[in-house]
């Protein structure tokens, strides 16, 4: 299995970034040395040769021109109760408890606020492409949610004003991730749900993976990294949407 050792080396750090219910590591206590990719609940990410980190109020930008010595190049106040960070192409989606802020990183060292998507909040983990945003909403959160579902938003017209298209009811959804024409949704103790998204606006359920309580997922070329109750589970890709567990790290 390619790159498995390097993945294991960063899993503890990734897990810290992917759990909103844990204390946040800020730039002062070592998180800036990471070069991994976070899940949909993460507070840091690497893209465009830079590391972006959020704490409760600010966005920190580190240059990775020299990966051995990340350099803080920008500190940008955002607001209050900032919780999540998700990158897509030249944009960052930054979630607070009241909204999702969208930043352009066309100039990677100087993120610029494009606007606010008030439909999507930090308690609603999101992954997106150029056409749709997939969002999970969960009841019993600090955001006051009352439903448990996967929501499909059309953002082809305006990503700052998403249009709700489809709702798929779930039990206790958390994080999610995409790879090609597949969407992976963590539904807590109910399992990891796999959807066909060949038609982006119409996810079709394929199967679920059971045996763990799933909280977040990181999709890589080699393995699926799942944040589960008590640790991390690694799955390799198989045929016919089979996932084969190759390691569990507690």
C-alpha cells in the first residue's frame, strides 16, 4: 500500500483538526508544521503551497516555500466562533456558528473575502465543486439544528446564494468527502454511506460500511482515512465500491 507510513505519521494531527468537539490547536502550539489535508470538519488545510489555519477569530496563512520552516505571512481577523475550514480550487470556505465566509486565494498569501453564504454554517459540514455543495445537518448542535440530513445545494448560479435542491434524510450525519463520482458521508454509528454522484444534483445511495462510528473522512488517492470513535480507520479502494479496512489506529 503506497504512502501508508507517511499517512500514519500525520493521522493524530489530522484527527485533532477534524473534530469540532475537541480543543483547537492554534499556530502557537505546533499545528503549523502539518502538511496534510483535513476533512470537512477540519480547522487547517494545505493548498497552493500554503498552510491555512483558523482559530476562533482569525485566519493564519503560512508560506510553505520552505516546508521545513513554514513562515507566517498573513493574519486576518474574520469574526467570532469560527470553527471549520474547507478549500476548493482558489477558494476557502470558513465556517462560523452563524455563516460560511468565502475567501478567494487567487493570491495565496493575501486571502480576500468574497462574501458570506448565510445558508451554510459551521455546524453544517460542506464539500463542494463548481456546481453543487453537499452539506450535512445534524440535530442537537450548538447551531440549533432540528433535522438530520444530507442537503444538496445548487451553487452554479451563485455560491454565495445556494439553492436547495434535494434532501436525503439520515440518522446522525457528520463529515463528508468526495472522490470522482462518489460521495462519502459519515452517519455516526449508522455507518459510512456511499453515494453515486454521476448526476451531481441527484446523489444515489449505493451502500454503507458498518462496524465503526464514523465522524469525518479524508479522501486521498491511496486510502480513505476515516475518523472514528476512539481513533482512525484506514480503508483501501476495492472493486465495485468495496472498501477494505487495512489499519485501525487507536
